[in-house]
């Protein structure tokens, strides 16, 4: 890094720190934060605003890690703009342009003043004044045009807009991160293992997916390492629904996860349920162009189109003014040469027409020069004052804007304007300007080729991350395979990474590569990574970034009920926020855990009863009655155990007596009964675990065996998607480690089924 770049980087760091502290003061002054601190003070008097401020300021180094992508963009944008402005200043300095401009303005004022004071004559003094004005104006315009040309070639305006966007992005990021830092500082001071419910702030639970409150997980770290090891690639992300695939894609495409040091261009697009391959590629192409241009750039692009039309109108008027001025000047010269005058006109008419014509042509010429860039460039080059730079810088935004225009195929655009002027002696002038453009549609191969070409161009100075989400939610694996077959041509662009959410079936297919068959997933992806469930500590980090003051045992409860699924973790935390304050005193861990578990059990029994209602026969009737009794029961551990024991006396798991159809009905009964029995075992184990005093605070914190049991119960919750009996086995291990009595397997003599 050069001295100048180092100086600019240090300046950005200082400005970033100042903005952080300003936002901190602003947030501490809000009624919401004041209310949170008042709640904390009620339980911990030493927690003052000054103490919170001190802790948050000291956390700047940790917050910088989350803000580093925004700081890097800001630093780079500032360095790029400063470098471009320095080069423009070297070609044509602002001071030189200003001095010549003032000289030109002075000459015009003196000449015009003389004409007004003395009158219109054909004296050589006035002609000399006109020539001086013309010379200085041309010289000033040449300097102005050269500076504007250098400014355009070096994309100063675009770089200035990029700097403004970078500053705005950093300001938004700081505004989002300061309340997180305040919550983390409060959580650090008030961390407790008490079993009495409290929550000082729950505003972070309002949004299910919040990119600014992301936490590092094993899955995100693994994906970061994978991307860092590849020059480009297409990566599938597989995992259960709610495991955080969408959050991970958004984090690497548009959020805080920036595994590489280069600038990033990212976007996320959802895979359509029903699609046309060409339309999807064009849609992806258009989104990438808009992402490169930016929101401010798109607005400026629309404004530029309107200004361009107005500029063309002014140029047409200027062209008419030049023609009129030249014509009047010629008429004046002719009248002077041939001593002719207008009827009933003075003898000085020729001189008047000459001067008026020269002034009209003069101002018309410069009006056109200022409003017709192509004409101005030809004019300056004709005078020898304009030299094209050795290397013209074409901005990515300009390329993206041109490509975005081409994507609108079969589009016809036309505009027109006309003007006229009547002159003496029956003369007249008219002008007209119009433009028409037509786009023809691309074929799919052409669209793919153009997209790859554009993406390659953009990836020269930045790396691209394109997320294709919800592919795993398409109506079937066949539809997902057809989709990938049609659009995988856009994959494989250098320095471009594709993150695609896929089903677990796709992952298993990919892992079987090398066997005597080849699948589209094998040929489309360079790697498929599994998005795992959250570990206990990761769940705690997520909760602490969103809420303030929640005791650690209640964080354990959220993890166990959610099974480590990020989406369910936020949902359970919301339920806890609703149930906790409404619970009867003392609002302890055991009673709240029992309430949440009972609510979860009731919803599961309602769904199971609705499914069992369609099964005919005696087995179906018995199952419906059994589920109905559980829907109206207390949901205590003893009731759950008693209901599960009733399965031993039933024939739910017995083999079907006859017929294929009867066997299918019996299989449905076995499936529902097994799932309900295993869930009863899970609910009872969870209720017993959080009523156990070993999760409460001791001399060294909670008992490690109980904490390990929380992880095991969460794993059992995850295993329900695989097999309820696998979850049953895991719960046996957990109860055995805790010293709880294990339940008898309800399958009994029919266990071989």
C-alpha cells in the first residue's frame, strides 16, 4: 500500500470510528435503549448508561470485524476517487480553468458594456473586443472540454457516486450494528444461570432472517474455506428446511461473509416453480446489471435519459441560432458591401445586423457545444485542443447500463422534436430531431453467451457471488434437474461463485458420483456442502445477538425445543417471549419449559389426529380416540408415559391380517403411533431435564452432564425427520446419562417391524 493509500485508509478508519461513536450516542439517547437500561438497573443497580457506553466503545475491535466489508468498500472507493481526481488535476488544473474563465467573463462584460454605453457602430475597437471574447471563450472551452473529457474517461462522477454509496452502506451497517453491540454488552454484564425468567429486550426477534445479526457457524466457516480454495465454482447447499441455507446464501452474496479480499458483487435470485430457461437467464442478467449499476445509478440512469432529451432539444435550438446568426451576419456584410439598407431603415442597419448576427452565432455555437458532446469533441479536436488519453477507462456501471438496455428485446423506442424560425425577407429555418431503436430477441445460447461475457468482464476487478435459492422447493427433483440442465451454461465463469440450495436427495446423489451412472447434479456442481444444525453455543450466540438479559438455562431450552434449526430457534424464542411474562410467578424454568412443551405437544397431537381421521377400521378408530384423549390431557410427564404405555396393550404394531390394502392401512397406523410415541418420549424427557436442578447455577455453573443432555435432546429432535425410533434410541442414551428411568419400547413383541 502506498503512502497516499495508507493515509486515506487511516482517514476512513478514523471517520468510521467517529460514526460508530456518534451512532452509539444517538442510540443511547433513544427511549427504547433507555427503557432497556432501566430494566437492567432494576436487577443490577451498577449497570448505568456510562457503563454500557464504556463497554460498547471497548467492543469496537469486535464490531470492526463485522463492519470490515463496509470499511473496505469505503476505503477502496475513496482511494479510487482520489486517484482519478489527481489525474484529472494533472491534465487540466482547476485553478487554470478558473483564471481563464474569469478572464473570458471580464472580456464579455467589457465588450457588452461598451456596446451599451457608446452604441452600435462598426468601429474596429468593437471588432477587436469581439475577437478577444471569441478567442478567450474558445480557449476556455477547450480547457473545459479537456477537463470534462478527462473526468469522463476516468469515471470521476461514477467513482464519486460509488464513494457516496459506500459511505451510505457503512452508515446503514453501523446503525444496525450499534444496537447489537449494546445488547451484547448488556448480556456480557448480566449473564446468569438463574432459573427465573427475564428478558430486557426482544426487538431482535421481530425479523426471522436478519443479515446484520448473523453469527459465525461451522457451516459458514466451512463454506468460507471452500470458496477461498476455489478460483470459481458452483456449490450446492443441502440441509433440512429451516437449517439456514437461505441465510447462508444471503450472507455470502449480500451480507457480512466476505471470504476473499477483493471487492464483491453479489445477488440472490429465487428459482421459479414454473420457468422458461431464456426468461430466467435474462432475468438473472438484468438483476446482475442492476446490481452493478446500483440503486443510485439506476435513478441517475433515468435522470440521464431525461436530461439527454432536454440536451438534444437545446442543441437543436442552438443549431438554429447559429444558422440564424450566420445568415444575419451575411445579410449585414452584403448590405455594407453594396450600400443597401432596409426600407425606411437607418443607414447603420448593416452594421447592426452584422454585430447581432455575430453575437447570435457566438452564443448559439457555445450553447450547442455545451449540449452536444459529440459536436464539442469534434470541434475541440479540429482546433487541436483535444487529445484522447492513451487508455480510456470504461466504468463497469456504463457497461452494465448498455447491457441492461440490450436485454429489453423487441423494444421499440422513438422520440422527436421540431422547431422553426421565420426571418425577414421571406426567409425561414426549420429543424427536426428524432431517434428510433429496435431490439430483437436473443436465443437461449446467445443469452447465455452474452451473460458469461458480461460476468467475465465484471469479474476482472471483483468476484461475483450469485445465489440461486429455493431450488429445493421446486415441485419435484425432476423439475430441479431440468432447471439445472437448462441454466447450468451460466456456471463456470472465472472468479464467479454460484451458491445453490438443493435437496438432501441431490446431496446423496452427488456423493454417489463415480458409480456407473452420471447425474445432472454431478455435472453441474463442483461441490455440495451440508448446512448443519446449530450447536448449543451457536444457538446461544444467535439469541444473544437478538435479545438482552435472557438467562442461559432459557437459551438451553430454546435450543432443545428447536433442535438446532435456526428458523425454529427464533420461533421458539418468540413463544418464550409470549409465554414467559404471562406465566404465573415465580416464572421459573421448569414451569415455562412445561408450558412450551405442552403447547408443542398439543399442536403435534392435533396434526396427528387430523391425519388419523382418514384411516378406517378398528385400528383407525382406536388411534383417533387415543390421540383425542392426548389433545385434551395435561401433557405432564406422567400422562405422556401413561399414554405411551397404552400402546403395549394395542395391536397398532401388529402385522396386517389380510390384503394389500389392509396392509397399507396398518402401515399408516404404525407410522402415526410410532411418531406420537417417540414425541411423547421426547416431550417427557425435555420436561424432566429442565425441571432438574443440575441445570441451575452451581459453584462452577451447571452440571456438564446436564448441559450435554441438552445437546443430546436437541439431536433427538433433529432425528425425527429420519426415524422416530432413531430419536427414541438417542433419548434412551440421554435418560441413561441423567439417571432417569428409560421407557419401554412400545413396539414390544412386534419390534422386528
